[in-house]
């Protein structure tokens, strides 16, 4: 799981502490995409009326996106 979070952090997808409402997923996606957070939240709300799994996508991003300032753990040398 740390490898996935590291990849997300290198790609610039992190959950910022400033501007988050629930978990910071929409704020993080907005920062990465360069759009206002309200626009990402609006798109998420519009997706909720369509069949599919926006709740699942949000939950997966919540788990995979590291919080701002996350540092990957170091591996012990054997």
C-alpha cells in the first residue's frame, strides 16, 4: 500500500489539510488538475445521480491518496 501512496504522492495527488470538507479527496484532485475545488465537488455530485460507483471511487481515492506531508516509510537494510 505504501508503494501506491508513494506513486500518488509523486504524481502530485495528495489530500491537503487546507480546503478539505470530508477527506480532502476533491480538494486534492482539484489541486492536481488546477481547477477550483467546488468544480470537482460539483462533478462528484453530478456523478452520484448516474449509475455506477462514485462512492467506491471516492473511497478508493481516500485510501490510496496520502495526506499532505506524507513521507514513505523507510525499509530496513538486511
